[in-house]
C-alpha cells in the first residue's frame, strides 16, 4: 500500500514585498540556506529555504493574515541552546511552552506572525 514518505515542504505567508524580511529572519537569524526558486515561479515573490532534506516556502499573500494562533510548523534543530541565544541576540521574543521529556522546545514568530516551534530531539519522549 502507498505511504506518505515525508513532509516535502511547508508554506507560510508574508505580506507582498517582504522577501528581504523573510531572508533576514530565516537566512540570517535561523541560519537556513536559501534555495533557488524555479524560473516559472520567480514572479510570485517567493523565498524558498532548506530545512534539512525538506523545505519552507515563504509566499506573498495579498490578503495576508494568520489563520489560527496555534497554527505552526516545527523545526528540529541540533543545538536548541544555540538557537535560543541567536534569537535573543536578534531580539526575537521567545514563547515558553509545556515541556516534553527529551524534547526541549519553545516557540517564536517570524516577522509576519507565523508561529514556529523549535525543538531538539534528544531521545524518546515516553
């Protein structure tokens, strides 16, 4: 039977013309590598970034707005303390949350209000 293999990418909105803000937050602050956008899509104002073997696509939305306060995606990082320090260094507010065994985590928001969970997997959570 066919199975879903992995999450290939997630897409999050930004206001039109905010590509530089997306590059600063995801590229500079979160240290993510930008991927080239296919020529056929360049006119859409997209910023694509590598997230391990997966991708985050930041797209322009004319009627920009966040759908839900709890809507988010999670980035599995290899050094949660480095990311916490990096975000604090750039004055990005940290939102503490309920702890999970062997999964230190917190939330942040990108410049457009999209909620991001940051976690490090250190073992089984059960």
